[in-house]
C-alpha cells in the first residue's frame, strides 16, 4: 500500500484542481481501492463543503465503480 501522506496529497489535489490534474488524482485514489475508504469517510465529516463533497464523490466511485 502506498504511503498515507501520498493519499493526503492526492486528495488535496482532487479538491483543489480540475481537468487532467483532478482526473489523475481521482484515479490514483480509486486505484487504492477499499483501503482508501476509511480516509474518505473521515474527510466526509469536514466542515469545508468542498472537502466533504469531494470525499463523498470519491467514496461513491469506490463503492460503485460503474458510476
């Protein structure tokens, strides 16, 4: 499993960027599979709407790859 600090970096990129940078970060997180869910579930509780929304979307993709 990749370093959790890398997961934090990938997540921050997904929150802050758009276009190709966002898609690359999203894919890196999704490639981690279910082990990333606990991290994303924690981020869903953030008071920052963009962090919470991004975490919810990514968790949804992990739970149902057909989305």
